[in-house]
């Protein structure tokens, strides 16, 4: 946290423990707030939300923006793509190397492609 330029307050440490203890994951502010409550850590949803955005600005998290879904914060900040199960508001990684993007447009003059985020939307099969 210090290397990211953030003062390690008690709340930030507690939330970072919850976030990063379990390996790569995708979590919404609401879900992390519930986890904090369950762990007996009293914190407001607004504080959780602010802290997640501070972690993101510090490069410790990245945001997975899925239209029509809650904002998910990803503890894996490397470039990768996601599956999204619409009815369950569930985001998870597509294994690396499984997506090949071809024929991207030439970026307009003076710009370059920063990254390409792919979200593959899923639904459970009805049977
Ligand atoms: Zn991810």
C-alpha cells in the first residue's frame, strides 16, 4: 500500500486483507461490504466504495465495467478478458490465450490502442 502511495489506515488494511487474501477475484463494493460485515468489521458502503476506487487509482485493482451490471473490481490488474453471467451478476476470467482479436481498426491519427477489453456475456442453458 505504501509503494502505491496510500497511507495504510486500519480500514484500508482490513479491506485489503479481505480483497487480496483469496487470490484473483472480482468483487463489487456491495459484496465486499457484506463480507466486511460478516467478518465483524464495521464499515460503511460509501467507505468501501471510496477505498476500492483509491486502490484502483493506485493500480492495485482494475475495474471491469459491464453494461447493466454492478462495477466489479478485479485483483488481477494484468490485461485479460472476462465472462459475465447476466442473471447472476457474476464476472470471471477467460483463461489467458483463449481470445484472439484480429483485424482491429487502425486507430485514428494521433491515437494508439491502449487495450482491448472483451466481455463474453453468458446465460445458463434452459433444459
Ligand atoms: Zn479478471
